[in-house]
C-alpha cells in the first residue's frame, strides 16, 4: 500500500460518518475532547507506522 492510497483510504473512512447525518449526534456532550484526542492519536500512530515501515 502506497502512502497516497493509505491517505485516501483514511480520508474516505474518516469523512464518511461525518457526512452521513444532518448534524444530530449520538455522543454525549463533553465527549468532544476525547473524541478529538482519539482521532489525532489514530492519525499519528498510522503515520508513524507508515514511516517506520518505509525505513
């Protein structure tokens, strides 16, 4: 898997649920912080694993 295809796959999987509804959300209020932290951690770990594998 190339870096470009991995990025495209991540983008498609990450943006799909955001556009699937008209704004109603199921997560509890106040969960925004840990949701953002989980998303950032997933992206960082994914990028780090891709870079680690390239070496």
